[in-house]
């Protein structure tokens, strides 16, 4: 669960499929179920409840209890007990549930601006605490983002790995992006197995994205189970994420790998609210007209990268606490927060318009 959006937007794993899996397992004698995730953005209780409501997960578990007598808790993994798991960088705290329960990883098929794809191995970031989610991006406490995702896949493995590709997201994911930068693909399929890496490889084949371009994945042989549908690549291949600079009119977005999910989600919700709230949209358009070129910087960057952006002569907007040191020059706009609240971010920006 990444964003509080309808299943039609192909951002979250479809709750109808999760409910169907629970019913199938119930028929096979499984008695206890828990659905959990750590979103990286909807951590506070009121936000977590809104996510469950708007994504359809609350409706799904309500239906299971009312019509099938199955009680399924929806657990915010940010709040659960954790214990140390060994991995290549020492130890990392993961939910105790990974040891006390059978772990099923159910991911959505999507492209991702940082990692090319977000499938099963990338989906395991949902097991991390908020602090470790940020650490995965900052490349200080552990390795870099790609190394960390790869090593986490060795530290903890699900007993069943499923990718929801009934509706998949292509373009500059992992959330819905403006101006057609993402598109929903209706593939009407799921891929599953006992190896995350093998299912991720199979998913890349479907998407038409070479595994070699996905730095957190190793290429492995894919074996098709008897009776399964063949692996037929989608036509056309999935649109790949655009470069780190995404242009919308006079606004240029620069997003480094150090920008974590929290800031990505905050930025996404900020622009979504601007787009659909007429008064805010009008004031934001005034801000854009007054400032000409605007360079929107997310995530810590090397000084030379910032100077290269600055050389274009635009107004620099630094987003999030991790950009604070880069934003100390007079005349620069800084949006504070870790991550910034999207409403506060709007107020900072339109407060800089006349």
C-alpha cells in the first residue's frame, strides 16, 4: 500500500486479489490471517485509517468478516514489535511477524523512477521501519539503495511471492504522475512462485525491461510451472521511467536516489491537490508565472550537481530536511519537513507568490 488511491490507478496491490487469496487459503485450512504494510508516508493513525479506506482495503476486510466470517487485522508495520535479522551490513530490525507467521509478499507490477521497476524485492521495503526506509536511500548507514534492496532479499524471504499485474503502472512511477507521465496497463494476470528473484525476472520479461538494467536484481533462469500461461512480453513494452529531470511547463523536477518514499509521496499529493483545487491551482499558476523557470530539487545532491542546476538561472526550490544545507543561499525557497506535509508545502510555495 503506497498511496490512498483507487485500485483502478494501479498504485497499490488490488485488495480484491488479496481477499481472494485469503478465501483460497481458508478453504485449504488456514485459520489466521494478517495483512500488513509499512507505507513510508501514512504512518500516523488517522492517515493510516484514511489509506485503508480510500485504497479499498477496509472494504475488503469488512466483506470477509461480514460475508465469510473471517477476521483479518490490517496492521501498520510501523507500530509492530521488531527484532534483529542478520544481513550483509550487520543486523537490521524487521517485524517479528516474519518469524512467527508464514510470510507472503504480494507486490504490484510498476515502473519506478529510481529502480526501473518495483516488484517483489523492492516491495520488501514495506517491512522496514521509517528510519530504515530513509537510511536505505541516504547510503550512509548501509550501502546504496540498490545494494540495500538486493541484500534485504537475502535477509528475509517469503514462502510465497505474487505480483499483481491485473492492472500495472508504466512510465515514471511508482505513483500516478501528472501530464501522462504514467499510464495504467491492463494485463489481467498474476505471476507467482516461491522465489522472489525468479518471479521478478519473469515480471521484467513481461514488462519488456531487461533485468540487467535493474541494479537490485540478478538475472536467473525462469521455469514455468506445468499448466501455467506462457511468458509473453507485453506489446508495446512498458514505458520506462523518464530521466531524473521531469519537465512540466516551466517546472523542472530533479530527484536523486537519496529522495525517499516519504518525500515522493508528499510531492505527489501536493501536485494532485494543486491540480484539483481551483483556488490553489490559480495561486500556484501565479507562482510559476512570477518565477519563470523553477527547479524543484528532491534529495541530497553533490555541490557540483546543484551548481549545474543553478546555472540555468531558475528559482530553486529545495524539498525536505535532507536538502536544508543546500538551501542556505539567499533567494532560495526551502520546504521543510521529513517528509514535508503536502499542505504545508503548498503554503510555502504559494506564499512566495504575490
